[in-house]
DNA sequence: GAACACACCTTACATCGTATGGTACATTCG
DNA sequence: CGAATGTACCATACGATGTAAGGTGTGTTC
C-alpha cells in the first residue's frame, strides 16, 4: 500500500484524483466524520493548505468522492431482460454502498455527472422495456428509494465485524423491561433474527423481487390501458 | 412565538425537554449542520455550557430530537385492514420526515425507545394480519427502507419553497451539453417533470401501493405453502 | 445559620474549514 | 544567460465547534 506518506523528497505530486482517492480510503476506514482536511493532507504527505492547490475546498472533495462511488456501481445492462438488468444494478449499488456507507446521504445531496449518468441509464433500460415516461419515473423513484433506504438501514445496523447482528440484539433483549414493553419485537428477535444463518442483507433480495414483480404488473396494466385507448 | 430568549430575569428554567424542542425548531429552520450548542443556548437565553446541566452532551440532544420526531409519526392502527393501516402509517412517516428532513439519517443511526415502539407496532400489525415472523421481517424491512429512502431523496431534491422542482431541472436542462449526454434524462425532464402539476411527492403513493400489493401476494403465497404443508 | 442542591456562568483547549500571503524549484522566454 | 512565469507546496491566523474544569449566586432544608 502506498497510501501513507512516502519519503517526501521522492513523492509524486498530489493531484485532485489522488486526493479524492485517499479521502475515500480514509472515509472507508474511519468514517466520514473523521475526514478532515488536515488528516487527509497528512495521509498524502503534505500540509492541509496545500490541498487547496488541487481542490477548491472540502465540498469539492466530497463531490469527487461521490463520483468515485457512483462509478463503482454497475449500470443496468441493456438487453431483453429488464428485470434481471435492474436487479443486478440494484445488487451492485447495494454492494457498493455497503463498502462505502458514508456515501449514502452524500449521494442524495449532491448532483454529479456520475449520478446523472446512472439515472439516464436506468431510464433508458425502462424505456427500452416499454415503460412510459411517467411509469419510468415512478419505477426509478421506487427502486432508487428502496436501494438507498436499505443501504441506510443496513449501514446503521450494529453489526459486528462478521456481519452478524446477533450480539447487539442480544444486548437489547437482555433487558427484561424492553422485552416486556415490545413483545412483538422480542419475538422477532428470539425466533428469527437470533437464529443461526440469519443475515439482514438477505432481506434485500426479497424487497427487490417484490418491487420488480410489482413494476412488471404495473407495466402490463399500463400497456393494456394504452392499447385499449388505441382501439 | 416564545422561542427566542425572553427577559432573563423572568425566564422559566430550561429543561432537557425545552432544550430538545428548541433544537428541533432550530434544525427545522436552519438545518442540522448549523445546530450548535452555542446557538441552541443563545436561543434558550443561556450560555452554551449551561446546557450541560440538563443534557449529557450533544448526542443526548440528538437522541431527544429523534424521539420527538418518531413520536410525531402515527402508529399503524390495528384492525382488519392491514394494508390501509400500513399505508397511513407510511404516509404519516413520510409527512413527518418531510417536516424534519434532518431526522432521516439521524433516525437510522440511533436506537431510541420511540423507534423500538414504532417497530413493535408495525410487527404487531403484520402478525395480526397473518404474516409469519419471517415474512413480517421482510415486510417491515422493505416498507421502512422505502419510506426512509424516499424521504431522503425528497429531502435532497432542489425544491423551491413552493415544492416545485421545475426551477432546478430547468437550470440543468438549460445546459445543452448535458441534454446531449443524457438524452433519457432530458426527455423525462421536459416531457414529464416540467409539466404543470408534477410533484415528486406523488411518486410516493405509487411506491407504497406497489409494495403493499406485493406484500399481499407474498402473504397469500406464504399461506398457501403453509396450508399445503399441513395436509 | 450552615449545608446543600439547583441553574447558571467563565475560561480554556483541541480541532475544524479556510483566507491570506508566503517560498522553493522548474520551465519558458526575450 | 537572466528574468518572468507557473507549479506545488508551506506557515500563520481567524472564527467556528464540542466540551472539560472549575466557579457563582440564589433558593430550600435541617
């Protein structure tokens, strides 16, 4: 790894891109809150203010980080099977956001070329599959909201390093007062979440399937309405 | 309005609750980023450090803010019609998060009694409707992820004060380079989003309907499987 | 009238983003 | 060849932030 500051006399000049990549690595490791211009500079082997030679400010770095993350997401493949394409795209997005949890809220609050490109591709996939403009808007909103929302929930789960949710749930459920106050939650914890083999990530496949099946139904209904209108 | 600092000689003592309520109001007005202990104290007519007599720190205030917001959300009514109950609950949650956009990411990163209570009620509603534990877990994850994700997207849309998205879209679409680079997006903007009467909030109803219909299908399939197993 | 709790304050520190104004070295140009 | 220009960096400083440490004054209670 060459991410830590090498000998300063031989170091290649910092660029906007290397700064952004270092910032992503830092946020991945320590979280977005502890990403500061000073720490980032130290990581790059320079002083904080030297960063301002390469970027216009911290916002510029955050924008760059979003671009990096969105670029990691696979665009929906175009082809006959729109459901498979969107499913794979959703899985890819979720995996990427799982690797970069800090990016979730960042993504939605910044408009970058990468994001526009991604949206464009999704709309293209839907339009090719026969979705009307309005239905495509509905579909993209639904799917994106779900993916981002799931990533948000998943990111803030108290998972231990093995992705296991059990420890934290056990801790909560160890409190008898809470068990009594929230019986349904307790039942779900002991009878389902604490069972061996449970992983919250698996809920995602169910959600995507329900949504895509629902969209397929809506598409068929829309087509029927449209063809009736044509008679 | 009595939120600004009144005459200090007659002011009622600050409490944890009044501090939290003032913090919510401040975050609603100026955003979460500009909520600082000093500004909050000024709003309350005291000095920053005096807040520490009532709360243990800023985290304590953030926890309190989440409780306030979650408490504003209607719990799903129990009764025969689980779909209507969950739909109304979802609409309520979305409306609340629309009023307090800063709460979205805060909610998912903190475990409060109010949140546990809400989850418990949703599970109860599903279980009463005949959902198995596993299917209820699926359903709650799906619905919650969607609602939070939608709120997140809606919160970060560049809406003007009338809730209109047109201005920002027009600004982007005014750039010919982007129009050419993202044709599907452009088409959606000019042919759909910029049309009079379009409001992004309306996408929510569609999403909730698709999800609830999908859950109903899954419930029926689950019941069929279970009864086959009983034969 | 002494002890005490309550509600507040002052000062101070490390850390944050960044405005301002340098410095050392490389390349280009007259 | 010397001067000008541009590149990549640095030092200092300012006003914010959260909060630790240690007062101050005004009740209320024995």
